């Protein structure tokens, strides 16, 4: 069975792109590859969003090229969190 990506999943694509699934519809998903703060001029021109995002489209027929890594509970989590488990605790 092919992995079915969901918004807020962190994925790696075999072409080297990795990031959070930002949007999903029947035909494709977008992967948030990078985020950077807008400069002041761009923010003043459109203050709805504080950041510029580079989104990459992955079409449904390419989902088998994705590897699920992790999920986040909220869109405000921008980095993956790794935990080291100490078996002696």
C-alpha cells in the first residue's frame, strides 16, 4: 500500500526534497521546503503572512516516492523534534 501523506507530516522525497506537507488536495500535495522571514517592504505590501515559503508540488502518482518521517501537532512547530530515550530511566 502506498503512503498517503497528510498535512503536517514531515516527508522526504527521493529527489532530495524534504519538509512539512503544507497543503493537500485530490491531485497533489505541497511540501514546505524552506521558510524565511519577509523583508519589511514585502511585509508591508502583504501583511497577512510574515514569511516567504518555497513550496514544491508532489503529484498523487508520485506519493510512492515519499518517505514518512514524522508528524507535528500544530503548524506553529517549524522544526522536527528528536528525542533520545535513555533505557536506564
